[in-house]
């Protein structure tokens, strides 16, 4: 075994270290998907908050039934 060998350096192994372009694209894709997911959850929260006023009036819901309606709406989207 020679002391100058870089065979055990992970950055020199193409199997362990992905190419720079692939690595950056993956990070941007994951970050974009996470941002889109957060945006959709926030949009859904705004929609149900506005709609619950009309749902409560139309169906004459008590607070417990209102919370069940909100919870089922959130559970359905996930």
C-alpha cells in the first residue's frame, strides 16, 4: 500500500460522489417540491377558514361538529 494513494478518498470515487450537476438538480427539485407542498397547505388553510363560516351557517353546526368538518377536510388532502 502506498502512502500517496487516493483510492480511499470518497470524492475521487464516482459511485459515492455524484456529479455536481446531478447533485444540484436533485436539491432544487426537492426544495421546489417542498415549497409547493407548503404553498398548497397554506392555500387549503385559507380556503377552509373562509368556507367554514358558510358551512357553519348552512348546516347549523355546533363547535364540535365544526372541528370535525375542519379535521376531515385536512385529513382528506394529506
